[in-house]
């Protein structure tokens, strides 16, 4: 930064010197130029008179010379001093000030000064941030600190491009910051430096599997298949392989790998539940499942007497763990008991399908004014958490009133 400011200062001083020299230069007078021209003309005429007299053309040379001298005296008055006028240096000082102010102002406006300051800050904080992120007992870095650490690492890697650890760290920071391009570039550099490093290969395959470019996903699948042949029981490799197959819409392959993982995990391992949900999602996406939840909704007589025109029946299905619904349905009020069916078309999010659930809980609510938010006085009811295999039939009674 000091070098930048020194360069800027030198350029401004040079520009100011040119301005002062050009402004202080003695300005040549127009009258002075005219006097020189008249003098030259006078001597030219004298020479012509001498030539004419030598040829016998002029007989009164002395008289003509006196006339020329008088003409010259009239054109150049005696005693008048012809002097050029120069501009004083003090007159140009405001111009120099304006030059400095305008140049510095334009730099701050268009020169990305804030980014330069951020870059300097990241460079100076790099050792401390690196030590903090490497210390398992230290406080985790914030997203802003991670961004500064990434900027500092990129600067450091310009000087030391063979630092594998820094490339690997930069790639992981890119993944945390959801910057796939940075992560992919960093892991690729690290892999070029250490082609046999399995940790780098897995990280590279992971970020490529998340790419929007199908060719990147395909390339990652090839890498994972080669690694799986060498270490068929590695759960990390299998997990990435299943995710990669799912991303390529190879659902049968993804299901096969996830099922293989289930055979390797202990019965009480918490990861089994997540894998089973993933298998259900893959089966639903592949069209193998035709899960339907048949539902019968009834209402107590006290609630039926309070039904109003314009009321709405809201039905939501959850997994019994998360309060976020898996499937929802909205219907106008009609006669009770009411029979209906819910399936994947009623899903809230495509990644959380009804057919992928292993258990469900149903909640119904009657909104008298059609509001989506529960209101005091609304009647509702819910079922117990029930196992779900895609063919259940449940009954829910609306028997409670919202306080």
C-alpha cells in the first residue's frame, strides 16, 4: 500500500512541476514579433536600394534611406521597452491543489480503495486466523472471518503456489461459503500437487458432485468408482458415491449403494435413519413407489354446529419429529365424515416426499374465516405418530378447540 501511495505522490508531483514550468515560461509578445519583422523588412529594403543604385536605377538613394528610417521609427517607437509577461507561480498554486484533490478523489471513487483495505487487513490477519481455525479448542470463525481467511490464503498462495495444506484449506472454506468455483479450483490445484492423496480426491469429488455442470458430476462419479474398487468398505466413499448417483438421477445405483451402507452400519447407528429416508426419496423419484395415505376426517357435534360458510379445512402430514409438514392439503368445508387421499403431489418440498417417510402424524384444523394461521376458537384434531409403509388408512376426529 505504501508503494502505491508513493507512486501516486511521485506522479502528482511530476504533473504539478509540468504545470508550473509551463505556466511560468516567459510568454513571447505579439508586439515583439512585429518589431522584429519590421526590422528585417528595413534591412531587406536597404539591400535592394544598394542593388538598384549599382544598376543605375535609383539616383536619390540617400533620400529613400531617410524615408525608410522614418517608417521604421514610426513602426518601432523609440524608448518603448518590449518585454514578455510571465505568470507568477503563486497564481498556479490553486491549480496544483485542484490537481491533487481531483486525482485523489477519483482514486477513492473508482480505485476500489475499500477492497484494497480489506485485502490488506486479510493479509495481516492471516497468521492469526490460520492458527485459530487449526486450533480445535479455539472459538469457531464467523463467516466474515472465513471470507477474510480465504482472501489471505489466495494472497499467500500467489507467493507459495506449492502449499498443499493452504490449497486444501481454501477449498474447504469455499465449500463452507457456498463458493463452488473457488472450492473446485483449490481442490484441483491440490490434487495436481498430490495426485495420490485420498483426502483431496474425496473433497474434489464431493464439490464436483454438487456442481451444476453434468460433466463435473460425471467425472466425480468416475473418480469415486475407482476409489470404491480400491476400498469397498469406506463409508465416506460410499456416501459420496450414492449422492453422486442420485445427482445423476441414477436412482437404482444410489439405492444399491445406500443399502450396502446399511449392511456396514451398526443397528443403533443414527445415520441409518437418514440413509433410509434417502432410499425412500430415491425410490419415490424413480417412480417405484405409489404411496398413498387414505384419510377419514370426522367432527364432534359441538364443532359441527359452529361451522360457517366460507370455512376451510386444512390437513397437514408430518413425520412426527419435525414440525415442518411433509404434505398439506386445503379443502372447502363439506359434509362430515370426509374421506380423502394424500400422495406425493401434496408434498411441501420435492426433497421431502410423503412416500419417503417411515412414520406419519396427521393434523386437521377447521378455519372459520379461511386463515392459514391458527385462530382462537378454531377446531382441530390430530392422530398419533403411526408407522407408514405407503398404504395406511388413518382416521382423525376434530374434537378440540384452539384456546
